[in-house]
């Protein structure tokens, strides 16, 4: 079992506050790193904490600006490797480029695989991430990958809201497994929306499969980008008789005019609330009335702590499941 003195946790620009909270929960002082730029914009990284012979947990979401944060991560990996770190675990709460996991048309790249290759070549020896866009992307890496799920934390929040007569809705067929997982934790039924995507960030709802009439619907997805797709789903569910619609997702990007769209949807009572986790740090301009951000730093800290102690990560899930089941039974009573 590793001693905590043999572990260093470093947080980069996109996940400074996230990593600080993780360190507090593990009772570890964050490692020090200085990231600066040359006059032409190039990154320069200087490790202030010695990592020689130590296991390093490097935390950085590759959220917007995606390319900037990815490049900072790659350069830091190189610095850690050259500073003789014993093993480099990379914690990427939000993995950018994950949506580009296959060729949709001829002459397109599979950028997720490219990013995987870059990270491994730069020195990453293990990846810890949260809700990859598709679980098969783990196969893009020839190293251990822990694709963690935020479902338990989202389910805990929903149970605490005491939402009556709920139904979990998947916004497409690809998200059915995720939606089923949440429905099982909540002990409620499942519905699925059939949609057709004409181009990126645009889709059309064909029909709703399942009973949502007079129920409080909970749409779950891995991420919210521009919000167009998930709001179309919310409108379709309301048209099919749902009493209210809650939207929950792991990653909140809120690109382009997403904030305006959600503000309008809440004002028009199309949706009641939007719930995301803190895998992506949201500036004030991307926050709005009706948005709730829940922290998964406890969860990540527990996973890192289990990893440091060489304990099973599955046990962390099992403990969370037991707590949830007790909450559900108490809510039913």
C-alpha cells in the first residue's frame, strides 16, 4: 500500500478548484506547479514540487478552451515524465473530443483516438475520467482506464428533491444504458426518445417511446452543449403530457446561446431545473436561474483514495448504492 508521502496531486488551470477540493477530502496538500506563457503564447511548465519516485495524480478537464487545456496537459505530462515520476495517473473529469469517436462521413478523423494516442505518448499511464461519451472509447487506450459514473450523485440529488411519480427519459437510443441505470437507482420507469440528427448540435424528435403522461420526467444525458437537442426532447415530453421536466447531465458546457435557451425554457415552464456536476468549472456568464451544480469531488476523492490504498473501486460504488437504496426506501415510507 502506498504511503501518502509517496503521492502528489497536481491541478492544472481548468480544474484548480476541483483539485483543491479533492486534496482537502483526501487530506493531502496539493502539489505546486507554475504554468506560464512565452510572448508568442507557448506554454511553459515548471514543477515546484519534487515528483521523483512518486505516484502523481494530475487533474485537468479538457473543457473549453479545449485545445489550450489539452496542450497544457500534454506539456505537463512531459514535464512529469522527465522529472522521474514513478507513475502518472491522469484525472480528466471531462474528456474533450470524446464525441468524435467514429467516422460519420467519409474523409473524417477519429479525433478521440488521436487524443488518446497523444496522451499515452506524452507519458500518461492510467486514465481516470467521468462518463465518457461512449464506453467503448476505453478501447482506444492501451493502458488502464477507469470510466467513472456520476449517476449515483445525480440520483442522490433527485431523491433529496422528493420528486413524485418520476420517469427517467433517455434523449436518444445511445443513452438508454445510462438512463436505465438511473431508473434502477430511483426505482421508476423508463422512456426513450427517438431522434434523428441532421448535423452537429441539431436534431429532430420523431416520437416518444414509453409513458410520460402526468409524470415528472427526468431527462439524463452525459453532456449539455448548446442545449438544442435536449430542449427539443423536453418540449416533446411536455407535449406528450408530462407534468414537469428536469434535465440532469454530468457535463455542462453551455456553448453559444445555450444560457439564453435555458433561461427561456424555464421562463416558459418547459423545464423546471437543470442539474449538472462540477466536472467543468462554469464562469458566471454560463450560470442561470434554475441551474444547480452538484459537486462530485467527494466521489473522485474516494476513488483516488481507494486507488492509493490499492483497494477495489467497485466497493466505492457498492457503498454509494447501499446509501442510495436506504434513501429510496425512506422516501417510499
